[in-house]
């Protein structure tokens, strides 16, 4: 029996981990044992807790409760706490997803203990090193044992950086797997908002500047008003305080949507606007 530690910490990772956890549970129950570690990078229930129930993911065995902090402090705390979990167990490898601080901390902690790191969504590049996520993806790839690339472009990016063919696997996109699995469930169980456009904004260079955020939303509001369409904007908890004293005619804000709610809203909307 192989023991795997899956490390997640942010909303997208819960969704991605659902696809892999379901396969482990359904097809390899006698050969793979999975523990889930939640760093607590996303800790609000709308960004974390309900996803485990809605997507039928096993509850985390470990929850570090790290919470918000500057990048260095947050990553350092995760690194220390993840290492303690690894040292107190016997794992055959770890799985990390995407490009968050949780991803990098998990990859570093495992690699320093000579554990194989399996990076799902490897090879993605924005070629903008001002993005914290870009640094996380590059460093995680370079300490990983197996690189699960979702697209042929991601495979080529890894080749260009000198990775060996034996370490790269063209795996496809686990998010697409999840859409195919959960879309019928969402259609049957969710009632979407009456909106023409679904808007998401969360990148720090957009959402952490009140002036930039106001400029973006004002332009979208003007577009929506001109074309007589309605915009739904699920707001990240971190962004909520930035919206104080901002008023718009055609943009409706709401709490973050769950994954099933998002799928239903995507199906209902005519257009998606996002910085993701």
C-alpha cells in the first residue's frame, strides 16, 4: 500500500483534488492510501469548508490553519508545519496542485526530505515574474519528480527549461474532468442568479489597488449599462473591503460561489469576464 500526502490550501486546489481523490478511492482503494493536508491558506467557509462537503472530498486529516500573512511569513509557516507532518509519518510521495504558496511550501518540504513530488498542472507559464504565482510554479516544477502537464504548450514549456522527457506526462486538465463530472449535478441542484455576465477578479495587482479596481469595475459597469446587460460579481473576502463607497448600476456583488453554483452560473451566463 502506497501512502500519499495531498497538500491543498486554496479554493482551486480543493476542486482539482476532488478529481484525483475520487479516482484513488474508486480505482485504487487497495493500493493507494491518501491523507489530505489543508494549509488553511483559504480559511473562510465560502472559500474552503463547504467545498469538501459539496464535492464529496474526504475531510483533511491535517488542517494547519495558517490563514493570511505576507508571502514570506505565510510560506515559511507552511513549510515548517508541513515538514513536521511529513517527519511524523511515512509517505511514499506528495501531490501538489497549481501555483499557490501552499503548492511551493509543500514541494519544498517534501523535496528536502527526499520525498517524490508530483506536481499537477505543471509547466504553465505567464512569463511574468511579477506574479507571485509564476515564481511558485517555476520553483515547484524544478523540485518535482513527476510533472503532470495539462496541455501540449505546458509540455513544451518544460522541455524549453531542460526537463527530461521521462519526468513529463501530458495528463490533460483535471478541471475539465471535474466540469464533466459535476456539471449535470449542478444543473439539477442549483438555481443560478439572473445575470448575463459572470465576473471574477482576484489577482493582487487588480484587487489590492482600490484605484485600479474602481477603474476596472467602472469600465465594466459602463459597458454593461450601454448594452443593457446585468453583471454578477462574486467577491473574494479579501476584496470586499476594497469595494466600500463604490457604487455601480449594472454590477451585482455576491458572496463567493461554490463550485456547483459556479458551474450553474457559467451555464446561465452569456459572457465571462475574468483575470484568472
